[in-house]
């Protein structure tokens, strides 16, 4: 089955793959859990309670996190340590 963009000749398969590699960096819930060293259940619970600080997209039953927005969110939430 071909992607509609390829079938309709909007872009070649090579151009589509380059676009995905360059601009579409997505992490699955499992991938983000590994990066953050937390469990997938913790991420799932945050999403279910609408308390997730990470933006995500739900496509069907799968969850995807845009990698660039994850990095921005982490940088926005960095707290400076203070000496006592």
C-alpha cells in the first residue's frame, strides 16, 4: 500500500523519507519513557489525568511525542539549584 502523497505524485518516496528524517522526529510513549528513565505507566497516568507537561498526539490508539517540543518543555522547566 502506497502513501497517498506518493500515489498522487505530490512527492517521490525519496523526498518523503528525507522529509520524515529531517522534520518529523517523533517519540513513542515507550521511547520517551526510556529517555526520561520513567515507566510508561507514569506517562499514561499523567495523560489520563490531563497533567502531562509534554505535548503529545494521539493517532488511533498510539501516542506520539514530538521530540523538539519535548526538549523545549524540559528546558522551560529547568530549576536552578540553590546553595544553602
